[in-house]
C-alpha cells in the first residue's frame, strides 16, 4: 500500500515536472503545445494546465475564442526549482 502511494505520488510529480519544464522552456503555451511536448493527449494536457493554474503555478489568459495561453508564475518557478532539486 505504502509503495503504491509513493509510486502514484512520484508519477504525479513527474508529470508536473514535465509540464512545468515545458512551460519554462517554451514560454507562453497552449494545451496543444504541452500535449506535443510531453506526449500526452490534448485533454490531459488541458486538465493539468487548469489544475496548475488553480494552484497558482501558472497564469492564464484567453488568446482567441476558447484557446487559453499559460505562463509560469513566480510560485511556479519556485515549485519547479524544488521539484528539479528533489529528483
């Protein structure tokens, strides 16, 4: 049970690290950009970006229509530094 929970936590943090690293490298990104960069579906990328936006790690603005653009916040940079230091 404990090992399974640690594995799930590791996978969650690995996905967060991948996504935040992609935003740091690319700058302003859409869900489609993240999906291509991290090899996830666009829906999965969109949901993770929304979650990280709600946690204050990313800022979000509307580009056109329903397309959202995300950028790393100061809190997101701090979290990314912490995640990269714990690997």
